[in-house]
């Protein structure tokens, strides 16, 4: 059974992975800032969307 709190936790996991991915790269010339940004935005969007969907519907 999915809950809206679980959806937020999963989304935050993606945000944490994106931040760690950005920090692990260091400060080099070939940093992949776009990939880290997409992971962070994906996590935030996924957490928000699934929390709204699961909060609104009782039987998903």
C-alpha cells in the first residue's frame, strides 16, 4: 500500500542522489551539472505529483 509520505520519501531520495552526484564530481572542467539538476528536479516533481495524487485518492 502506497502512502503520500512514502511518495515524498522516494522523491527526496532522488533529490539526495542528485546532490551527492553533483558534490562527488568536484570542481572540474567537465562537470555534469545538467544531469545533477535533472535528478534534483525529477525528485522534486515526482514527490510533489505522487503526493498530490495519493493524497487525493483514497484507493489507488
